[in-house]
C-alpha cells in the first residue's frame, strides 16, 4: 500500500501531555510521508486509572504503557507512542522499538521555588523515588509528599512554602515553562533513562510501518537512550531502587540509591565507538549495584 492511501493508527494515553507529544509525532510522520494520515487511538492505562496508588507501589515502569502496547498487538492500532522513560528496559514480545524521536530537554525542574530558596524543612511533592533520593542527598532536611495525576492536577498541588518536581520536557510540550523556578543540572540530578524522549513501537512483523517510522528516528538520541536503557536492563526489570542514567556530551552519568539511603554516583566517558556504549553502561550499572549491596 502506498503512502498516499495509508492510514496509521497511533495508540496513546489520553492525557494532555501524551496527546500533545503524539500529535507532534503524527505531524512529523505526515510531513515525512506526504498523503499519509495518522489517527490517534486513545487508551486508558493502569497508571491513569489508579492515581490513588504511588507509582513505586504499582511496579513503576510499565504502568503507563502496557495497555497501549496491547492495542497494537491486538491490531487495534499500528503504532504505540510513549514517553521513553516509562518503557521497561526489555521490549515486549511481538513489538519493536522502531523510533526514538529527537530528545527535548531531559532535566528535572522545581516548580514553586528554587532549591536554594526552599526553607529548612520545606515540603517537596513528587511521586518519583529517584527524585526524592536525589533531592534528599543534597537537602536531607526536606520533607516529601506523594504526587500523582495529570500535569494540571500536579501543578494544583504545590505545597505551601514548598515545591514540586516535574520534567522540563512535560512542561515544554504543554507550553508551561513559565512555571519553572529552577531547572536542575543533569550531572547532580540525573534524569531517568530516556527522559525527554518519545519512543514509538510497532509490531515486529510490520516492516512497512517500521519503514515509515524510520523517518522520525533520531540516530544520536537512539544511541544515547539505548545506552541508558542498557544501564537499566543490567539492574533487572524488577529493580525498585531509585535509579537514573543519562548520556550527555559522550559521558554517562549514573545514579543508584540503596534501601538504606546510601547513594552511589558515577560518571564515565563512553568513547567514540557507539557499539560499545551499551556494554559500558551495563558494566557501570553492575559496578554501582555491587557498591550499594555491600
């Protein structure tokens, strides 16, 4: 079937952020393949349904993607669009990670106050054990409360005299960057693997759709995010510890915290051979895990 008659059904969550980033993907695909039509198929995930349960108690990764993936596997959609940070490190059977779009700003941001301006004992709202561990490592006086819901809901829950933590990319896609009090450095506050990147999956036997998606794949982002995912994969899909990995300027920043509050940070140069980035990232994760488990 030619691009001029092809309709691609794009499965996505229905949140404002997911809809906005899926619309960007749809527009990019239609620009790359004139005549192609992309229709959005909205799917409600477990993470959307159970906003009363902290993410780390629900298993963390996968709670925002499984139902979207099932829509593609069942033939109800052709592609699945996700925030790459939500994807488990092992691709679901029957699917292929066909495109990793050019990464936006991967940093975390404080809304409400800068880190320096937060008074002693101030409350910070975040649903992420990673963000909590990183902030606590530099400001052990801070108090933390859970934060769930869509972007608008979270922004409405700003603690009095405190702050909340959000991804810069999420605020960018919704045009809400004016809410940012401080964007945190990726070296000290290392993002989740894949943060700021949109990932697109299709069925592993759907070569035609994979060909269409190749047009929006960003090789440099794929290399960096693949290394970050290798770091995560080494720790295992069941890892519930606060973990972070981010590649920037050819360097991999890793973060891991133990159950006892011990924090391990490492940074390595990845070199120029991209084929070695995955093994190097996995080796770093194994070394850091050994230090946490001592």
